[in-house]
C-alpha cells in the first residue's frame, strides 16, 4: 500500500506558514531601521507578505494575476485541504473546504483514539475528542513526572506547557527562573530557529519569522534529500518534500519498531507523537493537524 505524505506538508508547510503570513508570526521582524517608522514598516510588511503568498501559490499551480492576498490565501488553503483529503481517501467532490476539514478532523481524532485504546463505538465525535484529550493530557503529565491525582485537566495542561517550555529553555542555556512562560517560549522558539538557520547557512537578515521558518525548512529538506539520495529534478516542491519526509518518517518508525506495512500515514504519525515524542524531536516534525483540530490543545 502506497503511503502518501501530501497531507502532512499541506498543513505543516502550507497552513502553518503560508497562512502564518497573516497570523501568529506576522508581526515578528528582525531589527531594521525601517521598523522605527510604523508606516514604512506596515508598507514593507504588506508588500513582503503579498510576495510570500504569491510564491506559495505558484508552488501549488495557482494563478495569482489579478488576485489580492486574501483571495490567494483562501485558494491556497482550499487546494491544500483538498490534497490532504484526497491523500486520506476522503471524497472531495462537491464539498467545501470547511466540510473537508471536519472530515479530516474526525479521522484524526479516531486515529488517536485507536492508538490510545479509547472506544469510539456509538459515540459522537465530540465525546471521542474529549476522551482522547483527557488521555493525552494525563499521559504527557506522567511522562514529565507531574502528579495527576485529583487534578483538573486545565491545570495539568498549563503545568505540562510550562514544564516543557522551561526544559527547552534550560537546554538552550536560558534563564528560566521567575520568567513569564509565554515570553520564555517565544525566546526558545526564536533561539532554536536562529541556531538552525546558522547551521543550514540560511541568512536571517531582514526576514520576519514566518519567512525564516519557511526558508529553514526548505534548506533542511534539501539537506535530507542529499543524505537520502533523493533527486529534486522533475518534481514540484510538494512532491519532492513529501518524498523526503516520507523516507525520514518511515525510517524512524521502523527504528522504533512501529509497524508500517499497510498502515495509513496518519496512524503512523499519531503513534510517533503519542508514544515516542521524546524520540522524534530531532526529526523536527510538527503536529499534523492545526492546533484548533488537535485532540490535545494548549489553551494558554
């Protein structure tokens, strides 16, 4: 059975970074003289985002002539979600993007439920999601040595988040005592990104965060392709990326003794994250669903 990876990168590379041009990283910039003038900064930012989005549209074969950024983002999202749905065997004909996302979401939750041993029989998807969420939170808490007895889920989630951020901070040599956790998380993210950019030879000058993330990921993929002997010629960006990541993920799954024969890649990815998260950090993968579609959500 051919295992396809387009769904993973449609979300990780696409929705996280293309749509990110208008979301969580949109306001983050490297320090430049232009930032001292808010009007100049806004104009340059708008121009940069427009160019960034057009490049991503081109990679998907979407014509950008005569379309504003909002229209392109909507078309990019639609194309990516369609690719994702098709790779999972979801019928796409006559369905809107939101409907497809809902069906993908349900498959994702049921996949997690299967791995966690949560029964889905006769249950609505929201009920399954709630049980999956609870199982994941308690599992992660125990892995981190966080007491779970008589604890509320929200309190546990907060402590898990704070513990993981502080552990990452300490690994990077950052001071974590009496620090605002969100501020620390931001610093951890920026430092790790800059460090990898340096290793991969990606310049950080004049780039905001979502652009830098994208370029670092491109450089990482090309480096891995060289290591695996995968040729880029004759493949579009998504096909090339998918092949590299598929190789990387399947190799790690086999190393960890995870059965891959005749398995959906969604199940393999969920098993990696649920049961072997601490052993796949070096792969620099990302959750396969956007945060709002995850069974385990961070509410902070």
